[in-house]
């Protein structure tokens, strides 16, 4: 039950990637049985690159992110696979060593800053926490560093806002503050889990611009976990489309969005309302499967308009569409 | 084209201020949050009217006033020619039957302790107290079929359904009293992307089948575009632009609408990189800027923008904008062309 997707020889990095996830399996052992939330997922991210992981709720995109950080909550467990950062296998190191990596080499920006920030500590204290733990700074040098980070995320008059509490800031400023925590130790990988869903449209645009600038300055690699195709189109170089715990299609954003080859990606792109007039949107019938009882065969088959007998019996192998563009469908090609 | 149609809902000069006070016993008035500050629009029978805007622009407050959950501070809402805040007795009951609502999150808008058929028929029982249980159940079965659910499931509880199915139950409940007018407050934003199109198509089909008039509120511009015939764009309690959705989306004139449309991310990677962001944040509605409320963030701001509020004027047929950029007396100032180019 594995999907090998990054076997592309044409890659310039000689197979060495900044972050390499191989055959990651995260299962939840619940009373109802085993939920295979992430089921054989492989991908990689290089320095200064942005990867988008798109999918609906329950597709396993957030659990994948938690799996990278080894923060999968009980009763979930990483049952198989490896996560390599600079060649070091994060699934094998001790808990203590992992704690040194979280927040310093890999950090995360969460969806809603109102819940991810602690309401009873000032933003200065919260930004300084990671810096003092990982870099051992104290006193004035610590404070200077905090102000520098807040300035980096364009919080105006950062010096005077260090003592502000989260409720004193607007939504956009709050998310900037949690961005400052994310980049405070100059991580190599920054995972953004739905970073802008809690923000207003015009503020979202500002925030995405800011993240791009931060990436240019620091060369950090981004992993965007989102359901918003627009964010992927704007921010990412490559995209991974997940459905029911598996990767159904992956590749450079421009290839996947312009020439989607998996029926799920095709229907997903078609069912989104756009700013131009359409008479009727195409919709995907049915709903995503229950992770406790995934269908045998292709997991999208019950909703797929073109499903054949083979699709219901056997999970498709991953095939190369062109270059880095890969797909897991028995009948890849032009479904339009 | 909409001019010959019958007016169903007419909102004029609508204002809603929420007083902000300090102190518990000898409280003093600090000011008013001007949630809605002078809004006019008309909804025609059989059409869909969409309101767009960011959080705090007052769109939900307007929906609440239409549903009689809040009372307006000033202004009137007329439904079929009658002021809904003045009607009493049977007329009021009739209005409550005719105007129904579907809310954002079906998990919180459906009572978790009621069975689905009880939820669906509750409006029916309120409006027709002597309906028998069997009749109510028959009606529930009929409505579940209408919204694409299996009638056998009517004895289940809301948590036994998925998000999309729950929203279908909420729609069935809204339909049970044979309404004419549905108020939809963010009807799809809590749903998964692949489910949204299903629900939007269902609403469109129901509109055709029952001749409904829809009033939809959403922050997602694509959703509003897909659903609506006419659109109003709100910013800080005021309408900055309104017109047919073709006019507003095809030729956005107000700088705020332009910014809003530009911040909606297209799905094409090349177009997405052309997007621009406007600076600044939404000012507090407690102390909104004088003059045009958008002038603090507007890329085309002029001296007069901070003095007087520009009136909504018709710039094209069925397209009204409240912006000084389009006043004839402003010749020599930034023209329409430059505004379009910069976007």
C-alpha cells in the first residue's frame, strides 16, 4: 500500500531534498476501528520553495503536517514511513531531540490566531519564548530580537506593541504576531496550516504578500496546508492534491491547474465558483468516504463519473503524466 | 431588465447603531457602533440579491433586521409594500411564515436534541398549530426528498448527518412553511469545497421550482457572483457600489470593489501573481473615518474624500457607485481609465 512519487531522476538535487517525506502512514486507533488518516504519502520540499497540500476536510492534509512535526494526537500514531530533514530521520530520533527541532528548524503557523495565541501573555512574551529556548538569548538582546521579528512581519511601531496582549490587536496583526513566532528562530521549513482562513479578504492579500517577502528574505521553505485553490495558485511552486488519505495528483502548480489529469482534481477545479459568469457549476456528487471504511480500489471511485470495474477493485499505481507531474488514476488523461 | 419586475423587499435609509457604554450602574455612553449607516436597496421578486463585504461591514446586521431579530435605529424595511416593523397580529405571523432563513453553520443552527423530522416541521407547527403528527411527518418526507435526502432518515439526529446533508436539512426546514423569501447568511462557507457546488445548485433549483426570492450574504466573491442577479458591496456599514452582478464584476468602479475583487485569488497561477493588495486595515466602526469611509485605504484618495461622503450615483444603467472619481466636476483628477489600469 505504498505510493512512490518522488522517484523522478531529473531532479537537480541528486535526490537530496531539504524535507523528504516517504511513505508516511498515520493511523488513528479508535473504538470504531483503524482510521487510516494518512496512508502512504510521499513528497519533498526544497529550500526556498513553496509546496501546497490541498484537500477537503478529512483528506489527511493536517494530519500529514502534524506527522512531520510528530505532534499527532493520541490515539493517532505514525505507523510507517520516514520524515527526513537534511537527511536526518525525524521519526527515529528521541523526543528530546525532536523538541529541539520543533520551533527552530521546522515551525508552524496555525489557522486561527485567537486560539493559537495564549490570551494571558503579551505577544512579546510569546515571541520570545521560542527564541530564549532555542537560542538562549536573555535580557536586552532577547528583547531586541523580538522587536526585530515583529518588525519583520510589518507590525507598525513594534517596540511599543511588544507588551500588547492578543485581544488588543486586530485579526491581521494577530496573525502577523503568530507569523513572527513561526519565523523567530529562522526555521528551514515553515508549515502554514490554513494561515488566512480567519482573515478578511483584503487582509488575506496583505498577509500572503508578507509571507512571500519573508520567504525572499530568509529562504525558508513553505508548506501550505489549505483547501483554497487560489492560495495555492498564488503562493506555491508545486502542489500535492490529497483525497481520503492519499495523494491523487501532484506536480508543478501550473501543470496541475492547467492540465489536471485526475478526475478528482478536474472536478474540484470545475466546481469552484469564479468571478466570471457561469450558468451552472458542475458539482461532485456524494461525499468523501469515512476513513474507517475506505473503499477498496480507488477511493474516489464511488464519486467518480468515469469509474470502471477496475477502479473499484484495485488502487491505481502512481504514474508520471509529464516531468514532475504525477497522478494516481487507472485512466489518467483527458477527462474533459 | 429588472425594472419591470415586482418589488418584494425595499430597504430605505436603514441604520442600526449599537450603543457602547461604560460602567454598570451609572453608565455613560461612549459612542455608537454604526453597524449599518444609511443603506438602501431593492430586492425584486424571483431574483437573488447578494451582499458582499468583509467582516464588520454590517451585512449580517442587515439580515438580522430583515428577519426581525434586530430593530432598526432608523429607516424602513418594506416587504410587499408593508413596513415589517409596523405590522402586527396575523400580518406579522404571515411575514414570519414567508421569510425564512438558512444560517452558516448547520451544526449550531440545528437543535442537536431534535430528530430531523421535528426540526423540519417546527416552522409548520408554529404556523399551523392544528396540523396532525402524521401530516407533519408526510410533509417532512416530502421536503427531505426535495432537498435530495432519503426520507427514511427522518428519525435520525443532526449529528448523524454530514455537513452538506445537515445544510440540506436546514434548507428543508426553511422551506417547510412555504416561504417566498429566503435569507441565506453564508450558506456554504462552513462546507467542504466539493460540497459547496451541490448546495448552491440545490438552492438555484429550489428557487426555480418554488419561485423563491433569495437574499444571500457571503464574503466569498465567487459564491455571490454565481448565485446573484444583483449585488451590493458594503464597507463599514455603507453601500459603496451596487448594480447587476455583471456590471459590478465586469466593471468594478469603486476602488474598494476593485481591491476586493483583486484580493479574490484566481485559480490560474499566472493571473494570481498579478493580484495586488491594498494597505491598511478596516477602521473601527465605533469611530469611522469622516467623508468616504474608504479614504484611509484608498489608492486614489483626494482632498475632498475626507470631507464629504460621496453620494451613490448611477454611472451606468443598473450600476451605482459612491465615489468622487466619477463626478463630472472632477475632470483632470484621476480618470476612469487610470483607475482601471492600476487595478
